[in-house]
C-alpha cells in the first residue's frame, strides 16, 4: 500500500507541494513553541558567582499551586543567618558562607558611575568579603578589606589598588572607600568587610530605638568559620512584615523563628524602619565540601532543612539560586509558549487540513477508479493516509530543523527587548521534535482520511461520475457546524465588555479565528447561494469570461471556498490580532496618561534603587508641589471562582498615602490616603469577582512568598494602566529584593525653575535619572507588544506561503478544464480573462468576509476598552491587507494558468484522463 501511495504521489507533485509546505511551516512553528516550553521548564542558568560552592541552600522562590505549574516569586526570600554555623558543622563541609546582597554602585574619582558588568543586577551587587570564596577560580590582586572604609571591586572596573572611590550602598549617601583588592572573576561584584556588609544591608540585629546604621551586636551575617553568628532577635513595635532569627536548637526552629521579625516604624530620611525586617538573615548559604562528599552533604542538608521551605541546589541547579528574577523569566517562557500553542495548533491544523483537502480533491478520479476495480473503502482511506504521511515525512525534517533555528531567533528577540536575561539559555533536546512528529503525523493522517471519506463511501459508479464535478448540495451538517461556530465567535467577542484586561482582549483574536474556521465549513453553501444570486442578475450581454467565471464560482463552490477561507483567515488574523494589541496599548496609555499627575520621574536603576534622602531633597526644591515614592512588585492572589480556587500572579504598585497628590487612579470608593499598615487598593475589574469590595480583607502572598491579610481601603477604575492591586508601602516593606524605592513621581508648578532644580539635582548625584512622565507615542512600548508583533509576522508569513501554494495547486489541477475550454473554441486570452475575474471574485470575497468576521469582535473590543465602537491602530492595516490578498490571488492564479496554456489542449486532456 505504501509503495503504491508513493507512485501516486510522484504523479501529483504540484498538488502535494501545498501539503508539504503546510507541514514544513507547521513543524517549524510547533517545534519552536515546544523548545520555548521545554526551556521554561528545564533551562538552567550557569552558576555564576556561586560556581565555587558545591551545595547551595536558599529559600524556595516558587509558589506551588495544587494541580498546576508553580508560580515564580521574583523577590528574594531570605534564610536565617544562624543556619550557616549549623551547616558548617556537618561532616564533609569544609566551608560555609552566608551570602547576602544589597544595592551598591561605584563612582570613580572623576564622578563617573561605573556600569555594572553584563548580567549583574545593581540591586544586589554588594556583598561581604566571605562571598568571594563562592566564586569559581577567583584570583585576588591586593588584600582583603579590613576596615569599614575599604572595599574590593571587580577587576573589570578598570580601577587600581589604592584608588579612592565613592560607593552608594543600599540607599545611603555615597561614602569614600579605598580599593584594597581587585577580584579577577567573570562574576565578581563589590565586596566590603563582612561586618560592614551586614551593617549596610541592614541585616545586623538592632536594639529597640537604635538609629539608622547602629548595630546591637556587630556580628557578621556571613560566616565561614562555623561559629554561631548573627543570631540575636530583632524586636520593636509595628507591623509584622519581616523575618529575623531567634536562638534555637535545630535548623527547622531557626527557620520558623525567621518568620517572626517585627519592624519598628521610625523617622529616617525616607520614613523607613530603623530595625530592618530582614535582620538576622542572609540571602543564601553556600557550602564547599571535601572531594567526593558533595552528594552525601547535600542529602544531609536536605534532611536538616526538611519542612522549613528551604531548598538545596547542587550541580547545574545552582544557577537558579543566583537571582530569583530568573525564575520569573522561565515562567514567562512557559506562559508565552502556552499562549502561542493554541494559536499555532489552530492555524497549523486549519492550513494542513485545507491543503490536504485540495490535494485529495485532485485525486478523486484516481480514487474513484480504484473503487471501480474493487478497492474497499478502508483501502482508499489507508491509501490517502499513506500518501499524506509520505509527503509529511519529507517536509518534517527540514521543518523541525527550522523550528530550532526559529526558537533561537525568538530567544534573541526576547533578550534584546529585556524580556529574558541574556544568561538564560535554551534547552535543546529531541523532545520537541518527537512531539511535533507525533502531532503532525496524527493530524495529517486524520485529515487525509476525512478528505477521502466521501469518495471511499460512495458506490463506484457514482464516485467515477462525481470525480469531475462537485456535489450539487453542500453537506448540511457541515453548513450548520460552520454557522454555529460563527455564532459562537460572536458570543466570545463579548468578553472585552465584561473583562477590561489583556486576557479579555485576547478573546478578540480567538473569536476572529473561530469565525474564520466557521466560514471554511459553511463557505460552500454561502458561496453557492451568492454565486446563484449573481448569475441570475447577470445582464444578457455580459462578456463570455465574466459569465464563465461566475458560473465556475457557482458550480465549484467548495473549490472556491477552499481558497477564499484561508485568505479570509489571514485578513481576520491580521486585523484582530494586531488591533487587539494596539487597542490594549492605547487604553493602557490613556489610563496612565490621565492618571499620572506628576510631570517628572526620578529613578536610579544603576544604583539598584533611590538613595533614601532623595525624596526629602526633591521636596525641598522650589516649585515642587508634591513628590511621592512609587515601586512595583508581584503578588500571588488566590481567590474563589465557580466553587474552585484560582491562583494568579499579578504586578502590583507600592504606594504611600502621598501618592494621591501625584497619581489619580480613578478612585470610586475609599481613598489612597488610607494606604498605611496592612492595606491595599484594588481595581474595579477584580473587586467584584474576587470579593474584594471596599472594607473587605483579602489574603495575598507577596513577591517573596510571605502570606499577608490586608484590608481594601480603595477601589479604582484605571486598573488597565496601573494594575489590579496596589500595596501600601508599609505592607511591602521587607518583602522586596532591594528594599528601596524604585522611583519618585514629582508634581511641580510647571515653571522652569522647578525643572532646572530637578535637572540640577539629578546631575549632581551620579546614578539619578530624570525623565518626563508624558513621553512621545511609542517611546514606552511594552516588550510584549514587540513579541506579539514578531508572532504576527511569523504566523502571517506561514499563512501566506501556505495559501500561495494552495492556490497554485488548485489552479494547476484545472489543466484539463482549461484544455477542454480551448478545444471548444475559447481563446487563451479569454481564459486568462476568466481566471483573472475569478481571482478578483476570490480576493473580494476574502476581503469582504474577513472584514465582516472581524467587525463585531473589533467593535466590541473598542467599546469595552475605549468606549467607542472601533479599535485603535494604524489606519493603513486594512489597505495593506487588501493589497496583499489581491496580489496573492492574482499572482498565484495567473502564473499556473499561463503555464497550463503552454501545453497543447489535446495533450493536456490525455494526461488528465
């Protein structure tokens, strides 16, 4: 059977070329999506600055959801410092280092801020000297810092031993240090004495009422000696938001005590706490072991920390502990591939099934003759499936190879747009290729059997008679199914009216594609009906090419639908997918533009956060009417929906009550003035569905996994621009990686004096950046928009290539029909005119139906997001789609027709018979 299928395929190369192209493109897209998904699940970072540690102990940076993938927690959770000494006593451990990181940046003698090395985060660039022992193969030039005024830096800074530099550390005013050592290692950062690092990071335990920077014990948070250090308890009064360490007898108790820190509300320069919520903790613990003892030590450490929420990393997993934000990037890959998978599978299945339908339709006469000579229906379907499998096998290998290349290019785009860290590699394995083979072979075989089903079930004589024509009446079941899908797309289009979120907007593109699939099913009946209506209204004196073209449309409605529906899908896909993105972007910009009262923003990304005296300095400037700190973090919000618990991760703003003077979130209930203590504000889009109305108490998990219960003190309307939830600064204190404000919004009186003052302040402090809060259009386009644009281009290219091949194949199959027309006297010029008119009908039908199917989803999208019945986006999009459709239809019909006209009519009839 397979040999016979190959011989049949050899005589139908043109018609099967469309199938090969559809399978090749589908294999590339599915493989690329699979590579991204696998990378999100299995990709590992290099160990970086932890390369010298054999075992690493760190907090679990994932929120585990029952029956679902874990959610990454981007804020660093801490480990009790007292655990370092306990682990140092384990057999086989030669060194135990409690590593801590805090914001730090170096300014040279000329006042120039030295940039952080590639891949390093200024928010965690400062460390104690003991952390250099965790570097792999580090070479130290000079001597270790021994006094609080000494520092060691990476050799890549270009500094020399003995240089004087100024270091801004953890928001403190830049202080002069002497460089005592250069650390030669790719991942070296900024190193202080252990005692100074503990003080600067505010991890030292402080007595009640201690002033900023004073320590009660002076012990180091990082130890490499095995002694029990940094174990005093932080006390005070205020909100219970931090973690500290209490004296205990085992590791499990140490970790439990770490969750009981108390922060005291003080009167520092920025209103921060004087007793750090993270006192008595470190970020992670690195262990070096005796040769061959790493596995045994790791097992003992896992037993020691069992039940505490801490994780033990070895080997390639150590890179996971370097930066918690990487976990977010990996989760993004999983979410991105998951969102792409649905669209890719829908379009691939649609294109492949359509191409197989055209190919099998061109072989109906061969299959009918086989029925006449005794082939059973099952043999006919097996033959069709075997032939399609052979074609798919040829196209799968280059398609899969192209998929791996496409995944690498897509990763490069994500890195370039700062969506992924450069150090996160792709995981390349045969699993995506195997999944692609299984999915596409199954889809191709199923589609081929379905395409041959009618011919295989018909009586032999009737099959032969129908092999040169189409069924007179389109399938009723097929027509009803198509109309139901079109109706379902209308219902799905209502989603943006009910949910003004990015997820609600995504329903628009899904609705458009579902409608296009419905058109493919109901198309034959609709085209036949429209064709009959047009033919009845043709004037008696109409030209022969026009009459022939319209008669062909009416008689071969299924064939016409086979090329109209993919073109219409291309139009629908471009319009709905692109305009959904631009509409959400426009609505988001409208929200932020209307809600941002401050004209300027001061930030300090190069310092890891704003120095703590920045806010006070800004408020003292002439012309400044209001200034308030603004930060961002992530929260995990479990809530009840349809008697089930749904857990989602969401971005959250961090605001103080002063934010009401620089931001207008469109508050409808309560007020931002109540954002003190354990309080939140929520957007109206989530307040009702999540039982978070004004005065309600909601349970959240902060960015480091800490559970909190907060009272809702405000409900606002501009959730699209400012996110679904706002945390009070008090609630978030101690639960962000840097602990510093990320930016300050400033509202002035609009005079040049105020602007000059802000400009001078930023210029006088290296690392500060002043920006306008009302940038030019497109200046702050989110990276996901560029990602979606790349997806649109790739999928559109696949669609157009498949459509072009499908049109070429469908036209090439009409060689016998063209030859017959020539034999009865039709001239080549008339035939070309007829085919051009058919191309015009196809292009017009595709454009009209595509625009019509897109109209309702886009109108409802505009109404839901912009309060008007049309979307936002480039006006040239529809004309560009129209030109593309017309050119594709004309070129792919014109060229095969001219080729068919070069063959003598008698020869074409003989070959076709």
